[in-house]
């Protein structure tokens, strides 16, 4: 269903770990709504479109989605590791979202390290680049100033704050 060239491009946007390690494969390309976003198809024949990266991962490595939802076992929206995904229904997704909401209140955002979501990180990046004070932004978003500085300097959240696509790891192993 997807071409080898799509698969090769896809692999460049993943931070993969050793094959035996069970860590998430984090998407480093463009994002939409907190999920990875990947362009497939070709402009010349009019089949070009963007799709959620985790849906591409399922189709490329597991098979047909058959109208189901592709959901995360690991609860990390940016993860595209095929064995962290499963097919479910809209109801499964809603139930998971409720559970996620309860967990999020305990541990912060999806990775448990930060209270910011991708949209807020992108906003902080843009505003610091436009000259707003990191101190003021840190108060407004209720995060440490070092967090704001890290976003400003592109040391973190870069996959969501920068439109540029950065290839981090190429060898998927598994
Ligand atoms: Zn994962």
C-alpha cells in the first residue's frame, strides 16, 4: 500500500532505540494536534496527502487498518513503534482518552516530564523568537525559566516547534 521510498523517508523521522529495547520510537517530523504527521503519495499523480504518522506506521509495518482507529498502548502520542500500537474502535479511543486525562493530571504531559503540550511549546518558541521575555513567558505558562530557554534555543520540543524536518536516526533495527 505504501512505497519503499515512503517507508525510507518515514524511518528518517524516528528516534529509534536498540531493537531489543522496548522504548518508544519518537517521531521527529511535523506534528498535528500532538500526533506526528507524515506526507505520502506523489504530487505528480495527485495522490499526495498527509496522514498521522502512527497510522502510517501501522500500515507500513503491520497491515490494513480496515477503518479502525490506531491507538497507543504506551500512551505517547508521538510514538510510532508498531508494537506499541493496536487497532481499536472509537469507543476504545474515548475510554483511553478518559484514562489518559486521569493520568495526565497526575504526571503532566504525555511523556511525564513536562506540563506543556506541543501547541504551548510552539507558542513559546514563536514568542521568544519575537523578542518576548523568557521570564514573563515562564510565569504565564507556569514552567521553569530553563524550560522556556531550552525551547527558545531549540534544545527541546524541536520536533513540534520547528517546521524543518530533522533526521535523527535511520537504522530501525526491528
Ligand atoms: Zn511507544
